[in-house]
């Protein structure tokens, strides 16, 4: 009885080839998924680095804006000119002429705001 069953359940070469091809397809799919996932992770790290740089630049811009706002005052500007030993002379308040905008321009600006 053993002799009859021995040859009945043979594995044919075509079945082995199908199993090997299915295994290779499964392996290629898994490897492709891992490669794509790693690429996404790498791009995520690059994006995070760029976002950190943008945040640092935003802080630097804010600091520069604060410094500019501090220098806008006439007294602060004079103090800084003295501190850097600039050749520019100080501005006397008697020499400053303030020009006021005509009423029409003021009205147009008020309407725009």
C-alpha cells in the first residue's frame, strides 16, 4: 500500500516554480514597501530640519525687528552713533522740519484703513 501512495502525491516542477515565483513576488513587495517607507522617513527628517531652520530664521528676524524698532528713536540713534564713533553729526531738534500731510491725504488714508 505504501508503494501506491508514494507516487500519487508528487510535487511537480511547475508547482515548485509557482511557489518560488510567489515567494519572490512576496519578497519583492516587502522590500519595495520597506524602501518606500525608509524614503518617507528620510524626507520627514529633512523636512523637520528645514522647519527648524525656518523657526530659527523667524526668531532672528524678530530679534532684528526689535533692534530696528529700538534704533528708530532719535535719542537711541544718536547714542548708537556715539557708541560706534561714527563721523555723522548729531541731529539738532531745531533743524528738524516736520511736514504734515494735507487733510485730503489724511482722509484718503483714514478711508483705506
